[in-house]
C-alpha cells in the first residue's frame, strides 16, 4: 500500500496492486470453473506443459521444470493420477524413482484445456488492443522482476 500519511483515508482501490490482486483472483476462479468440467485443475498446467513438451520424466526433473516443491509435486501427481491425467511407473534406470507420463486421456484433453484457458484470457482482455496487451505484459513482467529481485536479495 502506498501511504505516505498514515492518517489519510485508506483507499486500496486507488493502488494498482489492489487491482492486480483482484484481477488475479477472478482469472484464477474462472480458469478453475472452465477446467472443472474437463476433470482438470489449473495447478496441473505446469506439469502437463512440461510432459507435453519433453515427454516422460522422473519426478525430480519435473519438480525442477514446474518450479514447485517436492511435497507439493507429490500431492499434485497423486491428484493428477486419480484424475487419469498422468501415469507413474518405476523408472527403469532407477527403481527408487518414478517416471511420469501423460496418459492417453490426459493428451486427449489438452486441446479442450487450451481452449478453455484461451476463452478466459480473451474475456479478461476483451477491449484491449494488441499494443495495450503487450504493454500490460511488459508492465507486469517488471512488477514480477522487482519483487523477484527483492526476494532473491533477502535470501542472501
């Protein structure tokens, strides 16, 4: 919150970060609503993209590729396996590791998942010209960089 004067009225709607947060929550809610009928969760997206692009991989590599913690990945894969999106089998090179792959059903759902996500994106960005969309991406990337640099600096 940008508040130089602590006694000034609190008006979060006058700060861009309020709108970033609000938009993010609405977008995530709509992603989930669109994906639910497909038996898919938004949290599955990074894993599915990694597997679709690189093929089957061991869980350790999937953790690094999807940028999630190991316990989170374990729980996520359990849900994805329950939903018949992925299959875990013992890795032939290391019997202690699991090799994760997309199931035929998971692959079959990808076009519908992509279409569902795109429809939410189009609703969210309706009325914005190409230049405005690019500017929004550029500005949000700067916000993320600013916050990422601070996080990286504070961990030292």
